[in-house]
């Protein structure tokens, strides 16, 4: 069902989600005993969770703000520390809403233009973090096109008319994600793409529990799952940053087979063991 009248949350709920996202890749030892995780949620939650993710994105920044940062990079000027943080937070809102589209939409995929924008924001960030001028120029110019007013308006309309899945469809999707994760854990070595695929599954689950904990206001069980997943996400994020830096410097090919870091594998195996699929 198409719907342009999504639920609106009080600012304190949006703020809680923003804070949760800000620490969703922070390595921590807050949760030593991971609670059981039941896959699936109600139809109402599917609608309400998407609504909060959409609100976070719509109210968090302006098109002009993001274009201003991109234009500064294209002009050959570095971003200040404050501007880098601003860019990071805008990209975080994009990523969270992209995860929401994958989780809650009927087709379990993000809008193509929105997805491309999110990916290119990441490539541009990699570019300015690693001082790669060629990368900055290419992705900056592409992003300027994707953020032009007609494209922006088209994307906003698409996001507001998202068709959400039902309970059965959602449960089937997340169950399949966990099956994929289990299969990849059975491999002794993974490629860069496979590593990234594992992290995407973890990141989507982080986003789900971050959203849930923000709405329910930090119920202990949901908070514990959220922090456990954030720890895995952080460890995998640091490793992926290394892989990208090695690729950009020519030190190591991205697709080189490598074993999963022992800590990452241990935490992922704990996660899979706590999943209830019924």
C-alpha cells in the first residue's frame, strides 16, 4: 500500500535514533551475554520503524548543505574537522534509510538512485580520507548530478511512496539473511566482496535494533542486542577501512582471499547461535 502520511515522532525519539546510529560501529564490551534474538516483527512495527528512519533523513540536513560540502571538495579545498563530521552524519542518515528500505520494503531493496547516492557518498568519503584527488573529482561530479533538484524531488517522492512488506515477507527476508551469514561462516576464507556482504547483513540488523531501541527507549534486552551488533559492526568497519586503503594504495587487491579475523568470527558465531528462526 502506498502511503504519504507516515507517522511523525517527537524530536526526542529522533534524537535517540541519531545517538544510537552515532555509536553503531563503536567497538565495545558492553554485552558479554547476548540475549536470544527472535527474527520477525509486526506489520505495525514495519510501518512505524520505516517512518522513523524516513523522518531522520528528511529532517536531518538540507540538499544545499550537502552540495556545499561536495562543491568545496571539488574546488580542491579540504573539509575542516567539523565539516567532516557533518558529512559523516549526513552519510549515516543515508545509510540508515537505505537499510530501512532493504529491511521493510516489499522488494527488500533501496531506490536505485538513493542507493547509488549512498554508495557514492561512501566512495567520496574514502577519497578525501585517503587524499585521492582523482576519486574526489569523479564521485563529487556524479553526486552533484544525483543531488540536482529534479532528481532530489523524484527520490523524495519515491521514499514517501515506499510499499512496506507484510510480517511473513519480512520474516522470510531476515531468515534468508541469517542463512547466508551462516553459509559464509562455514567458509575458511572470504573475498573482499564476501566480507562486505557479511557486514551488510550485520549493519542491517544493527539498524533494526537501533530503531527499535529508540522507539522503545532502551529496553535492556534490545539495548544489549544493539550494542553487541555494534561491536561486530565496528570491528568489521575498521577491517574494511584497512582493505579499502590497501586497495587504493595498490598494496593488496580487494578480492584477495583471507580468513576472517578471529574476534570477528567468534562474535558472528555467537550471534548465529542466538537466532531463533521459528
